[in-house]
């Protein structure tokens, strides 16, 4: 990740929750029209595994 990208994320993290929501909405509107390459089956499986591991971690944190 470039320095400017890291700086942008750092600035984003310092915003209020309502400001972060506004920015996130604007970013989502803009990336909606980007042409992403299709994900391979392997990519989908890796992403799903990461999501389930994070959900398991969150669930164990609540117990």
C-alpha cells in the first residue's frame, strides 16, 4: 500500500462515525462502476474462509 493510501486510511480512522459513514457511502458509489476481474474459485474459498474465521473469533469474544 502506498504512503498516500495509508495516510488516507489514517485520516479516515480519525473521523467521527457519521463522517466515516458518509465517506464510505461515497466510496461505494464510486467503486460500483469499476470493472473488477472475476474471482476464481480459489479466491472465493479463501475469502469465505477468512470471513468464517473472523465470525468464529467474534463469537468466541462474546462468550
